[in-house]
C-alpha cells in the first residue's frame, strides 16, 4: 500500500495470497500549531532589534503542513509561508507602546486547521530604580547615608549595605547588575531587588604591609572604588548609576616594632639575653595615607621617656634603649598622624640573665653600730647578681671572715640581691680593711673585690670626721631610729 496526502494505492500483485484486503479508516485529526520567538519570553519587543520566529505545524507522520503567517502592526500587513519568519522591525521606526500581532496557521490536506497567535508591545522605556545606602563600622549599628553627590566617603573597614529596587512600567522582570573594582572586584546580579553587604578597605596604592619597609613612608592618595549599577528590562532598555567610594584615613600610624640586640634584629621566639645594647627599630611602621615624616612618636622604656612627641624625621633608627638588664620590661610606643589619630602599642620584652655571676655594680655597704675604735659593728655587703650563675661569698677584714653566703642567681624577673654580713670590733683607727672574696659555683676560681676605704674607723674623738663617715653615721642613725621607734604612730 502506497500512501499519498489525498488517498492511497493498494498493489494487489505484491500480496501473493488469495483473500480479501480490509482497510480501516478513522476521522481526520487537525494539526497542532506552535511557534517560538527568538529572545521572546515576554510580551515586549525592542524597537531596535529584528523579529525571528520559528513555527512548527505537526499533523500525522505522513505530512506536516507549512506554517502560514500573518503579521499586522503599524506597518503594511505581512503574509508569509514557511517555517522561519524574519521581520526587519529595526528599520521600521516603531514607537513605544505600539503593538504587533502575529498569527500562524496550520492547515492539513483535509482543510482541518489550528493556529498560534501572539501580541507584543514595543518597549523603548528604560526601567527606574531606587537605591539606599547604610554603613556600619563593625558595631552592628547601621547609619543611613544620603550621598550629596555620587561620592560616598567611608572610613576603612566600613561595611556598606545597599538595597536596589527596580521597576519597569511594562511589568517585565528587571535585571539588576552591580559591579565594583574593590579588592579584585566583585559583581552581583538580581531580579527586581538586589541587596548587597560589602566592606571597603584601603587599596594597594596606599601604604601597607604589602609594600617594602622603604616604600611605606610616602604620602598617598585616598583609595577610590567605583560602585556601578546597571538596571535592564527584558528587551535591553537600561539605566545606570555610578558612585565613588572614597576610603578615609581615620586611624593613627600602624606601629611595626622590631627589637634588636647590638644591631642584630631578633625574632619574637629568640631568647633575649642580658648584657647587650637593646634597640628598637620602628622604620617598618607606616601611615596608610600620611607621610611618615609628618607623624609624631613617643617612646617610653620602663617608664623612662626616650622620645616625647618627636617627629619621625628627628628619630634616628634604631633607637637605643640602653643595656639590656634581666627582667620584664615594657616598651610603650604612641604615635600620631598629622590629623591627630593616635595609635598605641605596648611591647613586653623578657630579658634572661646571661651565664655566670655578673655584678652590675660594686657591692653596697651598710653598717650597723657606732663606727669607733673597739665598738662592735655589723657590716653588710649587698651584691647585685645579674647572671644566671650562683656562687659563694664571704666578707673579710684581715683574718676575720663572715660565714660563706650564697650568691643567688638572677632570673628572667630580674637581678638577685644577696647580703653577706660580717660582725667585727675594729681594733685600729683609719680605713677598715674589707674584702669580698667570692667564687662561682661549682668550682670557680676565688676572686676578691677590695672594699677597703668604704669604712673609716675613728678614735672616738670628734676632732677629725671624714665626709664618708658623716653620711654613714646619718644612714646608721636613721636606721637605728626606725628600728627603735618605728615609722608608724601606733608603735
Ligand atoms: Ca490531519
Ligand atoms: Ca521598559
Ligand atoms: Ca592615618
């Protein structure tokens, strides 16, 4: 059997059997009609672009009818037969609000038909949008911002929240596109409403740790970031808004301290050992915007002012803080930029004692008793050990010596004071022979510190009083008075 649109032919000779041929027929089914407009999806068209339509008529599997198009609008009626319809609407100067009617008809061989229609409106009007800005400086509290111009000044680190609401009078969804070049840039897109929350910081063009220490000291321009909004309706009519975010300098200099011992920088993990010159290098510091030479610096080491509001240009780097003594110390650094923004940094440093027994000063001598011939005295030598070693010491006058006393080692909390006392009754006038004999433990060589001359014994006659004696006597008398009567009223 050979089919054709208008009937069929039965070839009996190709069926070599002797029987009846039965054929069943059914009623005709009308075709179906569908069409797709390129870039369609809404009921609006742009006056500036052409129209492409792809139509499809589906009937039985034998033959699909050809789509028949009719297009009407503010132009001469267009009729066309074919699957693809193209209309050069871009050259027709269509006006906003004008309408175009499309219809496509499918008719099969039996005259049964179906059609597809669409009405579109010309849209040349861009959407509108509103934008609001709020800022928070890390506090969680939001302040409304109403930029006078399109410039938004913000302190570095401010979080900016912006809500954009867009509307198109044709009722189509509006695409919102937001772009900024902040730190590598970001883009956001949304439909009808877009909310963004982003923080803005100083950029790479300002001073910062990304620059070499030598390159951080110049004056810089504040960073500008652009913030652009493009709002588009479904046919591409758009409106844009541009803002500039200027990052303000509202902070003092960034203090970058480096501790050095005798000219050698030390890592924070390095043990600092007493005995060397301790130095502070602040040349790695910077201000984000201001030239470092315009900043002021106060440096306080253990309460002593090394610099007080000194211009950076007058500070020679590194700053000497003197010889390092064992113990806990604090370097307090305060700095101001020319706008008065202040930064404070306290650098605690712990200096460990050097090895061995180290006397930072000669022993101090105290005397208890009247320094006269044949008067019993107790002489006490205080020794200040800055070393981590311990030792043994005795105080001798001639052949008379005190018992051995321990020289206590210093620790990282500071030097250790040891006291050695000798009880003696001088039997001659003049300078009292006095020696501190000590050795380091274990097994160090004996060493002697001559303290003769610190005490002068008088002949109990006030005809000749050496100056040293006067001060000794005052110390001794005050000491005796405090011991006897106390220094508080209830004793
Ligand atoms: Ca049909
Ligand atoms: Ca529109
Ligand atoms: Ca500053």
